[in-house]
């Protein structure tokens, strides 16, 4: 006697074939993994594509600084950072759903002399910073070049990337002296 039992021999009411093929499948852009990892993650490339799409940036315009799987409060997320010639972008994307959890966009400023008391030109200040870092001007990407007043002194704030290292300099606009410098390597 089987009370309340169900026939398990071949009936699939409303079920879907889980291993079937779709004849109208997408030929382009599909990946063999398709996000079918044991944790059902979308994959790093899909996360990068989502960030680029949201930013309205093509892959050829972007230089990636960071693209990695991490955990935020126990939730698997992809941390994506990239920049273009005009903006720096940071994204956090849910690893399973692909939902953008956070985004940060920062305009890359390049401001010239503009009448402030700068005896050193912006181009010379860039050269001072790049030479101090042991790099060549042709091999770096500037993300910030700003002339500003800091503690009563006119200074250049200069930031740039060379490979996977971000450099930040503060240069006295009157003398060209390096007041501060830092370099941070991205993993």
C-alpha cells in the first residue's frame, strides 16, 4: 500500500529537460562553461564584460588594473577596476547573479597652469615625476594632473600608471621639488 505516493517512472509534469540542447542557441559570445561551475558563478570574463557594458566603454578603450574574485561579508564578488584616458572605474559584481553591487567612477583631471604661481609647467612636473619613478613618458598613463593650493603652497598632484603600479606625486609648482611620492603595486 502506497498512500500519497507518486509515480517516479518517467512522468515529468511541467518539468524541463536540464541536459537538452537548444536549437536556437547563441553561436556568438557563449562559453562552454556558461557559468556552470560548482558554485554557479558567472565567471571573471562575464563580470568584466558587465562592468564595461555598464560604463559604456569598449574593451579596446579600457586598461584593467584589477579583476579578481573576492569575498565581501561572505558573499563571492568580482572586484573589477579599469581606466580609460578620461575616467577611472571601480566595480563590485555579485559572482553568482552578475548584479552590480557597487560602482565608482572618477573623472581623470588634467588641469593646466591657469595663472596660479607655477614657475614649473605641467609638462615639466609630469617629467619630474615619471623620471623619479624610473619610467618613460611614453610608457605611462596619467590619471590625474592637477594644479592646486596645499597649505599655502601651489603644487601639482600627479597620478599615473606604469604596468600594474600606480604612482602618486606631489610636486612644488614653484621649484619642481618632489614633496611626496608613493607607489602601489596592484595584485
